């Protein structure tokens, strides 16, 4: 009888030791899993936004010329632009018609980043218009930051030059 009780005690001790090891591993693994999720979500949304910007730029090049509507007395100015808001983005045509929309994944923010008197500022909503030659109608370089709430340092940047070149800055440091 005595040996059976001793064996049951060892079994409980082994289970508690296994649970302690599992808890110790979980403490280190969960933050890494959360960071990995944030990186994947931000990368996905940055690629999606980059695609939307290029789509809007290309549509602007195609539809930039004034068109004559049936029975129109004067030419109709067609415009296409991208509006970035807090929870989604929309591509507008003709000023009011939405031709594409995209809802961001939960926790993702998109803002315009600029410097004002040496202080970094964030602005939303952002409106992106392109001219007939694909250049943005805003002056100077525009930087968009896509990040997960509370983690702007780990975000992705999309830069649009005044000449119309669009590129994504990839983070070179080890994540």
C-alpha cells in the first residue's frame, strides 16, 4: 500500500512540473506570437494600400481628359481620388461615386506623417488626388504610415514623391 501512495505523489509532482514548464514557455511565446501577428497584419494592409494607390494613380491617367457627355453643352471633368479614413479607404470617381472600398483589419491605422516646426504630426483623413500624368496634386513628398494601434515604430511607410513615384519603405532592422 505504501508504494502505491508514493507513486501517486510522484505522478502529481511530475504533472505540476510539466505545467510549470509549459507556463514558462507560454510566458515567452505569447508576446512573440502577438508581435508576429501585428507584423503580418501591417504588412498585409501596407500591400493593400500600395495597390489601391497605384490603382487610383493609373485610373487618373486613363480618365484625366475631359469628356463630352451625351447632349452636354460643355466637357465634363472626370476625377478619381483615394480617401484614407480611420477604419477604411475608398476610391471615388467623379467626386461622389465610390468605385472601390477596403476595410482595414481591426487594430490597423493609416495616417499621413509630416513635420511641423520640428514636431512629427499625424493626420487623418487623407485625400490623394493624381493629375493626368500620374503626379500627386499635393506639393512635396507625402509619407503614409500604416501601423498597429500602440505600435507606430513597427509600422510600414509608403512614400509618394512629387513626381509620382510610389514606394514602400521596408524596415531594415531585425523584428
